């Protein structure tokens, strides 16, 4: 069984597009997609930006 992706679910539920996330963290859409899909990790700075600017709970991001 696949592990639930809390961040992807949160983004969809709150109508936040991956393009918005990419712009906020200063990454390409493909790099952002890899982070959202748990292939690479968000940096502490990126996590803080997403929390501060989009009000995404930190426990959803990590």
C-alpha cells in the first residue's frame, strides 16, 4: 500500500498549485514536483517560506 502524501493532499484541498510553491521556494516546477513527491527533501528555508507565506503546517511539509 502506498504511503499517503500529506503535502500533495493539502495542496489539492486548498487549491494551491505546484507552480505557486515553485515560485515561493525559487525552484523549477520539476524540482518542486520531486520535493512534493518525496524524491528530494525541502530545505529548512523552503519549509519556513511555505509555512510563512502559504500557512502550510510544518508537519504537513516534512
